[in-house]
């Protein structure tokens, strides 16, 4: 047995672990006090986009409306920091760029196609909402349905 390798006693590690857990618990509690991220507003729609294609509407509601409408589903975890901060930022920024509840007529089918081909829905959303992932067929249904609905808006 080598005597040069002196390890701290097991009790030391137990205590260090307990302190770490306690510190994390305190930090977790403290971040809950930050007001940002608890807004959770879903203001009344000013101009709802009117879909005339039920398939496209279902896809949009499932994959886009949490960030691009005033019908965000604020489920329980969206109240828990720091997750709540990320969700709030996505919804605020998403609504700013495109809001199906406050339709302004700015989005073209081409721009929607680009968005779903590139980064929409964003990966951090898909990690949690696996069902929001779009197949090529769903992208086509969504963009074609959006294009045909545009005339009604
Ligand atoms: C997790 C929130 C989230 C979801 C879900 C989401 N988006 Fe977005 N979207 C954003 C954010 C944030 C931006 C603005 C920043 C950026 O471009 O990354 C954006 C930007 C866009 C833009 C660009 C608008 C412009 O100004 O040109 C389009 C188009 C778009 N999204 C379409 C979609 C479509 C279609 C879906 C559903 C298939 C979708 N998004 C789902 C958050 C989201």
C-alpha cells in the first residue's frame, strides 16, 4: 500500500456533496424570485389569421402557435426559472416577428418555406415538443395551406 496517496476521508466528500446540494437548492430558490418569465400573457387577438385548410391549421397550431400567436400554451414548467426565461424570450421574439393572432399580412409563402426548411420550429422547442417536428409532407401541407388561406385574409 502506498502511503504517498493520502485521500480525504469519505466523510469529507459526504459533507462537500451535501453543501453543494444545499447551495444549488438555495440558488434554484433564489432564481424563482426573478419576475421575468412569469408574464404568461395571451392578449385577445386583434386579427386572427383565417385558415381555409384544416390540415395546415392543425400543423401550425401544433408546431408554431406557442411562439407565433397569442394562444401560447403556458404549461406548468413554463413557470419555473430558468426554463421560464427561455420560453418567455422565444414567445416574445416569435410574436414580434410573426403573430397569427395579430395578422399583418407580412409573411409570404416563400418566407414560410424558408423558415421551415431552416430553423423553424427551433431545436430547443423540438427537444421538448417532439411532435412539433415537421416531415417534408407536413411542411408542404402547411405552406400550401397557408398560401391558399392568404386569399381569405
Ligand atoms: C420556440 C418558439 C418558436 C416556434 C415553435 C416557432 N418559431 Fe418561428 N420564430 C421564433 C423566433 C424567436 C423567431 C425570430 C428570431 C429568428 O428568426 O430566429 C422566429 C422567426 C420566424 C420567422 C421569420 C419571420 C420574419 O420576420 O421573417 C418565420 C417565417 C417563422 N418563425 C415561422 C415559423 C413557423 C412556420 C413555425 C412552425 C412550423 C415556427 N416559426 C415555430 C420562434 C419560434
